[in-house]
């Protein structure tokens, strides 16, 4: 393995360690402030949105809001199922079934 790659891996490991260790030391005695606790509760939703939305709206590398975007159609149906049922297995199963059906038909 090249030395640059090893240095990059070691550098990122140190950066990850010190950011986590810094928060641990900073909040070890006082705890996390309530305003920060409330803000941190929204981080998972923001991260998942940032991961999912580009895959739904940009499947071919450009914005596709047409009826021919199978990813967007399956995503809308899966979001509706998730909202109505609150069941992750139903959401994944129906979303995948819709995606496979759309790919097979079109």
C-alpha cells in the first residue's frame, strides 16, 4: 500500500478520534445543553434526507421530475406507505415491489 494512503487513513482516524474525544471531555461534567440536545435530534433526519433525495431526483445525473423516473415514483409511494403504516418492513417491501414492477414494465 502506498504511504500516502496510510497517512490519509491515519489522519482521518486521528481527526475522528479527537472530535469525539473533545465532545466527551467538554460535556463530561456538565452534560449536553438542552438547546444542543434538541438540535442534535434532527441530525439523523437531515443525514438520511441528504442521502436519499439525490438518488430520487438525480438518478441519471440530472434533475428528472418526469413520470419516467422510477426511483422518484417508488420513493413517493414508499414515503406514503411509511406515513400511513409506520411499518419499516411494509415500507421497504412495497417500495422494492413498486421499483421492480416499474423496471419490469418500463
